């Protein structure tokens, strides 16, 4: 698959070149620098070097959730939200996290200055734009409403898909929930003043861009899983210290909506802060405490009522021993 064909048709998946063990990966969003580490691993043949013929498929909102594609065997790996994984585990689905590319949540709530919304205290009576009508989309809003003792019935959710910013500017909604990675880049040069509400300032901490795989694939092909994880982390390791080249690589693979170097630079810089917030952080690593905090919040909202054994739903065993 040539780059020119990619540019003409963004529905075409991105493939590596060599033919060996085939691996399909469903991304959680459109192709852009949020997934730069994977593009670097493709471009520099880190996957090929491990005998993997990798296909990256951007999110298609007409299809089922990425985690369900893994469960159904339609994708070998998927990048999902942590809530999506926990909910899947609570439903008995045999999927497992093998890396968390983002160590902190990229989610943020944004309003226009003219809407006079300064904090979650002002959410009552407002319309909130969410990507999909799902528990995961509403989770952060519900957590903030609960902290300020605002009944959820006092807000209206509006499904806006990937049209969040335009919906906010048109006045279709009063607040939007989006990723600061790709979202911030699209806010520039709009001539509006914005208000940002960061979930972490209200105690919501979690991983994101979690790489999941079926337990059966881990059991049947552990070296394939290890190879993909190690190559992906090698790609992110390179991306962290080679900005200009990584932007060039990401530009080749990006959806046309994001095919702008300034936009990709903004996304990459935001992503890098989440991939490795400090020198001490190991790329992809997870711990039970952070998962437990998020699970407790999902329990408190009755999004999850079933018992989940945290140590059974993630593993660090496939991470490289040293970066």
C-alpha cells in the first residue's frame, strides 16, 4: 500500500511491507500523531524486524467498539480507553491490557468564555457534547457532577461524534469532552476564547490509550504479543527525542483532517507528555493502584457492579526489560 493511496483514501488501513505473521490493530481514533509511536515502528521497520506484518486501522464509528473487535477476533490488538477495558472485563470478556501508552488521561472539558462556565459547578442545565452514547463517554462528566452534587438529569448529553469543536462553536452544545492531544491543535486560529476544565484537578487520574489483546492470543502466541509491544514502545522511545522526523513520519500516515505539520506538532507534544510524564516513568507500564482508583469510581457510579480482579486484567510481562 503506497503512501499516495493512503492520501487518496483514508479508509485504507496502514500496512507494513514484509509478509510474515499478520497483526491487525484497531485504533481508538482517526490516524494522527496521537499514535506516532506506532507509525515510527512501522516506518523504521521495528515490526518487520520482529517478523510482524502490521495493519493499523483507524476508528470507524459505524463499527463495534474496538475492544469488541478483539473479542470477536476481528482485530488482534486494539487501543482503548481504560473504562472500555474495565467494562469489558466486568462483562466477562477475556481481554487484557499489555501496555498503557498514556500514563495520564488526555480528556478535558472545554467551553466558550461567553458561556460563563467556569467549573463543573456550572454544568446544571447545560448541553454536553460527547463522542458516542456510551458509559465511557459519560463517565467523566458523571464523576464531576457527583462531586458537586448535581443530579445527572440536570444535564443533557448530545452525541456529536468527531464534530465536537464545530458543535461547540455553533452553539449546539455548551461544553464538549475531547482529547487535549488532537483537540488542542484544532482549537487554534478559531478566534474564540475558551475555558478548560481538567479532570485531574478534580481527582480523576487514570491511564489511557491502553493496548489490549485477547487472553487466547497471549496464551497461543506470546512471542507475537511480546514482539508487537516491544516494537511499539521502541517506536515511542524514538518519537520522544526525534520530533521533526516523527512529525514527517506521522504526516505520511495521518487522516486528511490532521495532515498539517503544525497540527501534528501540537498533537505530538501533548502526547509525549502523556507517554512519559517524567524521566522515572517507564513507557507502557501499569500498576494496580491506578487501576483500582478508576475501578472504584466506576463502581460508585454503578457503571460496574461485578467484581473484577485487577491483577488478572493487566500485565507488564511483555514490556521490554530496559528502554
